[in-house]
């Protein structure tokens, strides 16, 4: 759930901090007081588009920060882990900063993130339904998800999905295997040429690095020889070489140690140094003998490097990549050589997999159609209480659009089938009519914004609430209703808040009376600037706010009495 939100320098807001409770949280206030700014800021926090125009006039930057309690939300924890974000403690802190000149910044649990990640996180945290923003309910995929949630068929659906994915994979393999003979022979010719070209190159792992090192030696062979000869002479061969001088020094230290024993350790150190210098001299002597100044070898090395570079440009960045590619080319050639045998095996496999899919999909279809009748009746009962009593609701099943490749390949395999898709043998769409005498049509073409809000409330009340995000947000769900209908909507929100945290912006006292936590949003002028404030209301504050919602700007004793009665009856 959303525990806390902080908004700084956003539109009319200079600084807001709101701590939300579990259950039903109500935000109320006069029109234009800034309620929508809070909802919009929450949307921005979870990936909605943000621009510098949203920053409060006179400020250089703005930010929104929220703290969410995520508990054991395993899908969300796994998603965050893939992004390298830890969630120890069960809290998730999201912060989004906007700048007037620079690009904004985003942080999730103090780690830099991007807006794309916020959009992936959003479905796991909140379900936001703003004014006129009911796009999810217009999607047929959403309808199918709601029906499966109600029917408890998600495990059946996962099995159907897996079988369908296996069908498509087998079809792709079969299509590759069923290439025309001329295409197969052309592919084999190309593979033979590529394999021969790589094999003829006689590649050896790290050969390019070894050749580059050898080329460096050959290019510098003359200088290396001169330096080595000079070093050997200075160390050993010259009349005044280091080792000759060291022998003279050794004799003198020997004489000194006979006179004073203090020189004995120094003599010993000198004697230890001498073998090291002799080893170095021997290495230089042998190295000089091995030095080759060979223009022919240099040319051969450079030609081989050019040859290796040409192979790598075609088949991989490194020799290891080229050799790995060679293995794949050989495997592909073997596969093409076995294509006829493979095709027979794949056809048998496809028949078996399709039978598995058909069995799972038919069972899923049976469960859906059985649940659909109960679902329609449950919706009809709820519509009475949200000012849609004359409305009618039905679930339409239709054949889905077929994957053309799948259809073609199934026919090639001799399998006759009706259209199907990953989610089963049918498409599902909700149909609705709000007015008597009007025919049922898809929700997307007949429902108004207010009707969509109430339909969403009804749907989420009767389907398994635990399958939905913990925080459900409704922005002015009460548009166009009043009286007993508003009270019924409030009752439904209260019921929904038993399993999900609910945030609701409302102008209706009949809805606000059900609040577990009630916040008043208002504007005031400070130092000549208009700012939005939010305060949590105690019992007395709730009476005053409900009285304002009942009677308008002038709060009368009768309105206060009515407000007290509304709270007392809860």
C-alpha cells in the first residue's frame, strides 16, 4: 500500500506531506483546490509523462517521493531484483525529480532508475482510475483477465499458454525444415563455403595476439639487438664491466672483513648479488643468439594478421567467436542434411502438442463459459446499487484471430483446427447497455466516463481483490450521481477497502462518510501566493467538512446535525 507521499513545488503545491492509512482514504475539497494535483503527482511518480511546465512558478525544480509497503509481493521483488534494486525491509521508496532546464532524475530505493522501470513497477503498486481514464476497461484482454480471475482459471490458462508457445516453436522449426529443395541446396552450398573458408584458415586460439607480439619484436629487432649487446657488454664483457668491478670490490671487502668483522655481512650480501648479475648476463647472451632480423618473417607475420582480420570481419570479433560460429555452422549444415527426417519427427511432435493444447484449451473454455453466467448475474446485482439499475451486462465469446503462420503450418501437418490464440479457443469482450431499449454493445462504444468508473468499481468488488494491486485509486468516481446511489458507491468502496487500500477523490458526503482516513484539500494565500494544503481530519473536522459538502460554502447548524448523524450511523 501507499504509506506516504511528499510533493514539492508542483503546480499550486509548495510542500505537501501526506501519510495514508489502510482501508478507505478520502480526499475532499472544493473544486480547484488541488485534489487532482495529488493524483497527477502520484501518476508522475509511477511513470506518467512529466514536463517542466508542471514546476511551480518561481522554482527551478520539483519532486515527488512516495513510500510503498510491498510486503511479500514476489513478482515485484523479482522485477526489482532484475534491475539490481534491493528491497530489504519490505518498503519501496520512489523519488522523481523534475528540473526546469536539465533532464529529470528518478530513484528507486536510492538507486538511479529510468521512467521505463517506473512503468513496469506501476501495475504492481497501484491501479489508478482518473477522470476519464478508464483505458484498461476498454481492452478485451482486460475483460479476459477479469473473467479468469473470477473463474479461478489462471493455472489452466498458464498451461494453455505453455502448450501454445510450444506449438509456435515447433511450427517455426518445421517451417525451417520444410524449405524448398532448391533453397535447402543453396543454403547447404553457402554453409559449405563458409565452413571451408574458416577451416582452411587453420585458426588457433590467441594466434592473433601472439602474431601481434611477434610483429612488435620483428619490427624492433635491430634496436633490441643493439640494446641487448650493449647491456651484456656493460654487465659482463667490457674490461670495466659491472662484474669485473664487482670482483675488485669483493676483494677489497674481503681484506676489510679480515681487519674488522663488521664488513663480513656486507661481503656476504655482495656475494649474493654476484650470481644474480651472472644470471642476467647469461640470459642476455642467449637472447642475443636468438634475435632474428628477418624482413621475410616480418612480411609473413603481417600477411597472416591481415588474413585473420579478414576472417574476423566476416565471422566474429575474436578468433574464439569465429571458432564458435564454425561450430554453429556445422550444426546447421547437419540439421539441413537431416531435414527430411526432422520434418517427420516435428510433424509427429506437432500433432501431439496440439492435442495437449486442445485438451487444456477446451477445459479452460468450459470453465470460462460456466463462470460467465455467474459473473453476469453478480454484475447485474451490483449494477442496481451504483445507479446502473437499468443497465444490462453480458459476456460475448467469439473466435479469436488466427495466427496465419500457425494456421498454414497446422494444415501442412494435416491438423484441422478452428482459430485459436495463446489464451485459448475464444476471445472475450464485455457488452453493456446503460439504457432500456438499447441493444447491448461493446463497453468501449457505449459507456461514458462515469459509467466506466462505476463498472470498474463493480468488477473489482466481485472479482478476487487479492489479484489486483494493493492500492486502488478513484478520482471523482461520483461524477453524475448523488443521494442513495452515492451511498451505495461509498458502501462498495468500503467493502473493497477490506482487501485493498483505496484512495478516493470525492465531492459526495455520502461517500466520504465511509472513510477510514479523511483528508481535506484546500487553497490559501500566503505572502501573495496561492498554495494547496492538505490536512487529516479528526472527528470534529470531519463533521465540518461533511457539513460543507452537504450545504455548500455556508455551513448551517442543520448541515452539521446531518453530518453528525451520517457519522453516527456508521
